[in-house]
C-alpha cells in the first residue's frame, strides 16, 4: 500500500476500480501496463514450459565429471561445450580471453617439529562410495590462492576465527603474534581477512582449518554417510585481498589484455603478506593437541576431542610453501541475443563455470540453471518473441581465484557498459530451501513481484511467501519486525563473494544475486567432495531448485529485457537507505556509551568482575572516546531525496513519444551510477559505490554507506564528518536524477 501513497488520488481511484473488477487477475508488472503485462506473463508461461531438470542434471554430470579449475584443460573443454551450446541455440557467441596471473601449488609442507613430530598429510581421501573422488593427477591440491611463497618456522597461536575482536581478546591474554604462526578456524569472516589481520598483528604465517563443530561431525553426519565435512576435507579458496580490489592482481582497474600495463608481482598489493595454507581437521588435531598456554575462552572451543589452548607453543610448526607464479589464459564465454527494439540497452546475466575441483555445487548448479534459462529464452526468440533489449549471457572463468574473469571483462568494457548496461543478474552455486535475493534496492519492488510469481517446488507456496515464512520462523528480531509492517521483503545489500562485484561496485550497474539455501547445507564447499554424487544426494535431488532458479532468474531477465518502462523504483531504495543511516547513527551512539562506560570501569579497576574469575586477563585498552558527529548533511540529503521521490510519479502519467521513453529509461538504468564517485572509497579507490561495499575487515560481508560506517567502526573518528559529506553527495546526485525522471513522468501533485 505504501507504494501508492505518492500517487494522485484520481489515479489511485482508477487503480482500485480496475483491481475490483479484475480481482482474480494478477497485478500489472512494474514497468508494464495492463496489456503488456498480460503478454509478458503469457511469454513467461511458455518460458517455463521449455525448462528441463533432466537437461540440467545431464549438464551437471557432464561438466563436473573432471576437476576443472581455471587454467586446466578440463576447464577449457567446459568453456568450449558452453560456447557450443549457446551457438547452437542461436546466440552470437564468443570466447573472450584474458592473460592473468594465477599461482598454483609447487611445494606444500607442514610439519609439527616440537614437542612431538607430525607431518601433515595435506591430502583428501578417496571414498569408494563416491567415484568422483578417485585419485587422479589433475586434481588441484588444497591451497589458498595468492598466498605468497614462504618458508617459516614458529610457535603456534590459536586465533579462533581471526576476526578483529579475536585479536583484541588475545591482546588481553597478553599474547603477541609477533614471529608466531597463527592457526585460525574457517568461518565467521571471509578467509582472506584471517592472514591479513594476522600479518598486521605480526604473525609470520597462517594455517586455516575447518573445525568439525562448524561443518563437520559437530554439525551432522559426515560424508559419505551425510553431507558434512569428511575428516580429510580441505576448503580451498582465494586469500587475495579482494576488499582492496578483485580481479587480476597485476592489472587493477584495466582489462588484462596481452599488452596491458602490469604491476611487478612483488608490487601487487593484493597478494598476502605472509604464507597461508588451509588444512583439514584431521591434520589440525595433532597441532592443536600439542599446544599449551591458557585454555581458550568458552566461545572459542571447537569440536575436536581436546582441550583447546591459546599457545604460544610449545607446539612449533615448520610451514613451507612455493607456488608456480604463472600467467595463464582465461576464457569467458559471452553470448548475445540482440534486442529487437533497444539493441543498445543490455541486460547482463552471468554465472562462473570454473571450480576448485569438480565444482558440482559451486558453481555448476548455478551454471546449469543459467544454461537452461538461456536455451528457453533463445527458443522464445526463434518462435518470434525476441527480447526488446539485448540479453548478454556470460559464463565467467577464474571466479574462484578472485572474481577474475568477470572483473577483467567489466574493466575492459567499462566505457560501453556504463553507457549500455541496464542491470547485471548473477547466480553462483545453488542449493534448496529459501530464495535469497541480494541486490540494488531500486530493484526491490521488482524482485518482490518476480518472487511472488514463482512457486516453491516443495510446498507449492510462492517463493515470496516461503521466504517470508523463513524470516518469521528463523529471522532475527529486527528482520521479523521489518516484515510486520511491510508488504515487500527487503533485498539484502550486496557485499562481495561472486561476480556481481565489478558490475555493482566498480561500474555502478544495478545488480542482483539469486540463490536458494537453507535446507541443503553440508561441508563440501571447495573440497574434493563437491561432486555430482554429493550434490544430487544432499542438496538438490532431481534439480527441482535448479528449475526454480531458472524460473526466477529467467523472469527477471525477460522482464528487464521487455519492460516498456524499466522497473526501477526509488521509494524502496530510499526506505532502505534511511534504515542504514539510522543504523549508523545508533552505532555511533552505542559505541559512545559503551566506550565511556568501559573506560570508566577500566580506570576503576573493575574489569575483572565481568569475566571468568579463573582467568587473569589484562584490562582492555583504554579506547578513544567517541565524539559526536555531524550527520546533518547526510540526513538533509536523505530528506531531499525522499521529497523528490514523493513528487515523482512512479509510472508516466502521460503517453510518451519514443524519444522521451528512451530518455526516461536511460535515466532509470543509469540511476545506480549516481551512487558511485570516481575517486572511490578512501584507501581502496577501485570500489566506487558509496552505498554498498564489502567490508575492509569482513571481506564478503557487506558494509552499507561504507565510508561513514567503517570510519566509525575502525575508530578513525577524524575522518567521519568528511565521509558523511561524501556520502551525502551521492544522495544529492540521486535526487537530481529523480528530478530529471519526474520531468518526464510528470508529478502526481501537479494538475496539467
Ligand atoms: Zn562460486
């Protein structure tokens, strides 16, 4: 209902009348009128009929038959097969190559040298129950890509998940990481943050292991009995400093074409400062068992049958890592279907195809849904329903080592993409359960409609109803409160972790990321056990949610491609931004009260009372008191934007000629660009978006209004007021854009 508040009463009355007589008919689609809505919905029914779980299952089996990491011959063959499929369906298909740096392991050695000796196996077991796990030469050994080379020896210190708060607590135990090797658990923060923070605190190496409490036997039966992590399973993954910039480490901000200017490897700032290696919990056990020192705080205890100690030592390890620092060619498959009416407006839809190993869940479960969708769209086109706008399907290479394929393509084509890209829709690994949508809030209303139009395969309820139920049943108190007073479900803001990042945060293209999750958990992520057998037994048997994903993403793609007026909408955007500003104001207030209280208690020597009396801890550091900030520029620009949005009709009040319509659509799809500033975020200029960014110290986790929020969180208080002014600027630019939109659509308050 809130959506219609800004409409002229005349139009509101008209709408109510229409809805009374056509009460059983669905509401018109955002961006379409009654007539074109009906045509579009009929098209979508045909689209659904072409989808095939059987094809998805066959492609999944075929592409996951062999390990296919970026740079491998198996991966090149997957690319060729995807290219052949797109071509056969009638897409104008090409393979776009880039020349990137990709380290692969040469030497990996980890030994416990004192007080007892143990040599870590660093390998994963073959399981007779799963033929895909058979020993093979082309398997990529467990490693963390973009760890630097190193040969280090030192005492172990246990750092829990390696987050900032974990380091703060270690300090209170009086434990320094200087000259030590940190052992961290996977989880709770993105893996690249763990060595980054450990190095900042003086560590000379980092080991990361998966604790069985998190996704091993502590969570459920382990593979092959159940889906959880086998004792030998190791999570591979990139530790490139992606919060600084993703993509090829040698060519920040430009496409990694053969002749591109390149940094020297030694100058690349996104390679880790210290060597880092992932291991299994089977290999971690002897190391942790040999540790002494204070026992860990209760919240740090994991699921191994030992008493966890913080160290340092007496466990001492020797870690030796060498990598092949090779330049390799990567292959993005890009398939175009030229739009009939607006060929220069592009809807881009992507998923990566490279895996760490067999990659059945990550990324192929999403890739096969994209292929199914693309085939159906192509069939509609060859039957005479060509999309109005151009649709570009992309199968990205080298996402796993650092979003490299998508980033290089986005950087290489930055100019044309800023002009023409309407939106970027991403999928990656899928599962089953509840639909998650993260994305630009100008598309929030749009995605609410899409998810209300697709049914859940298990319950038959709409995906939206099921997502709402998930929040009611399992959501945080705030999330639950949020849906009580709101028809629309909120989109999650996007941080990072998949290929939307270069489009959204570098180029300012409205983006979304879609997946199902919640009922197909397990511990196979980035291990040898992410196989076809695992996926079809435990995650999405018969690919029912693969089809649901194709329905959602395909509808979104087709609606964006065909909408006479693009379905961007600003009331939801500003409603979410208001929430973020509120959060940040409250964050500062809470920090101010807590800091001053804590400082007072430290000064009075009271700190021990709040802690476990059996442990002697140092007092926390006295923290800088939190000053009052001037949020007024941000709050005033928010108010101006709210007013501009209320004064603009969400749909044009008059018939538009084709030039006006074209200009209106251009203003709508370039609105997201207004949220970027060329200078980028302070200290990481690659990230241009000032509303959404991955956290500098959380990695994948989002920070909304990142300049302001992170200045407060990192206690860089002198920078806060300046950041507030910068953030206000993008809202002012958005206000101007909304004003230009209103000059075309008309203003409901004005009687012409
Ligand atoms: Zn992935």
